[in-house]
């Protein structure tokens, strides 16, 4: 037992010494540093362009419906044809409407004859009443009959006009010029006025592209309201081609659910490169933005509180900095909320927490911002 006590007393200081040595401060400061890559925030002049995904929509689109009842006798176009405004598309059996017009015109002629005769009779009675050959009451009765006859003429004239219009409606014409869609009813079908769509027509030239942009870009767009802003559309099916147009519409309110405002651009679309309903990439050219604060897009993170970047402070720690992304251009993001000249982390963010010590690998880069010089290299601070 004596030996055990001595051994225990000997081991305790040794263990304590080993623990002290093992837990003492390391040469690196006792806290492991997180390796990161960084880039310097720059202030540059950049093309001011807004990019978005848009949807092609026609300026005008109509469903052609019959305005009279009847049987379709002829269809004078093929599905998908380009048609001109006023072109005959369908012919509905006109015979009932031709007969109705003849009946209305006959009634008009009959009543017109009676009205003329009544007017003459009233004029004759007026002369006789002046010489007391007939009574005033007889004259007034004749005049009333003549007035009623002329009222019947006006009614008959309106009925004849309606009958003539219905006969015209039996020939269905294109209300607008454009491309026809699928034929919905063929020859021999009985159609009802206003209930049975026959075909749809969409105007192809010119055509619109609607697209949303962040509401933060609205002031820049409004500042250029008097200018003709260019828009460039690139169909998804043919990304190599681009179609030129102009901005034609800015909505009068911001969509609060998305924080965007709706815009529309107008394209002549002479070659039919834009098709209604398809998605396109669209670029709105606003000009050149001077002194834009830019960071590499990979530096921007998304969290529960919004977008932010990790900034390397003077003491070598990482701090989160909320930013607002105004727009992106290739690999750059134009931001607000971080000063030019600051160092932001571009790689290694997932291992960082606020106040983490960082180990910068390779030094700050400016390649993604176009290879510009370090704004602090010559002693100049951030502008």
C-alpha cells in the first residue's frame, strides 16, 4: 500500500503538468482560423442594364364569335393562317336573314306609301278647314293619322337596318389582322350568336413582352421617362439571336407580394421571331451607371433577415453586413450597404460565424470586378 500512495502522489503532478501544457495557449492564438478567399469592394462605371425573364403577349387577341344564329356553310381559311382585318373567315347560311330583310323593306315601302298619302290628305283637310268646309276636328284626325304613318315608317326603317345588319353578320370577318389558331367549329355546325367561339386571332406584329423588375430600379427608369429605352429580347429556344425593341409601358403600382413592378416592351417582330406565350430573356438598357458599388455575386449570401455579405474587419474577424442587391451583371452584383474598399468573403462563408477569425488565402482579388487595382494600394481610401 505504501508503494501505491507514493506512485499516486508522483503521478498527480505529472498529469496536472501535462494538462497544463496541453491546454495552454497555442502559437496561433488558441482559436483556429477559418480559411477564406476575399475580394475588395469596388466602385466602377458599368453598363446600366436590367435583366429579367419575360413572357411574350400579343397587343390584341380576340375570340371570333358569330353574331347571328345559323349553319356554317363555308370556312375560308386554314388553321394557323395569317389573316387581314376584314377578311372573310366564315359564311353562315344567309337565306333567313335575306328573307327577313326583304320583309322589312316591303313593310317600309308599304308604310311609306301610306304616310305620303296620309300627309296629302291632311294637307287637303287643312285647306278645307280654313274655309269651314270641314270641321277642325276632322282636320286634326287626318293629321294624327298622317303622323302615325310616318312613325310607322321610322320603325320600319329601323327594322330594315337591323335586318340588313344581320345579313351582314352572316358573313363573319376578321376583326383584327393576325394569326389564326385552332378551328373550333367546321362547316355544317349550327352556331348560336355570342355563344360559340369559332377561332381565335392574335396580333403578331407588333408584339409585346411583359417582364418584372425589382422596385428598387424604378427611380432609374423614371429618371429616363423622356427617353426611348432600348430592350433586347432573346428567345429561350434560340439564345443566339436577339430582337430589338423599346420600353412601352411601366405599371402604376408595385406588386407588394414580390417587390417588383411590371414593364412591357414593344417589338416590331417583322420576322415572327417572338411567339405569344413563350418565355424570353430580356435586357432593358438604361445607359451607364457611374460609381456603382460592386462585389462578386458569390459573396452575397441569403439569410432569414435578407441578403448580406461577410466583411473582414481590421482585427481579422468576419462580420455580417446587410446589403441590398440592386442588380446583377454577369458575375457582379451592384449593391448598397457596404463601402468601396472593404474586403468581403467570396469563399468559405459556410464555415463562418460572426466574429470568426479568418485566414485569408491568396489575398484580395479583383478579377471578377474586371481586374481593377486595389483602391487602398496608393493610399486612397474608399470613395
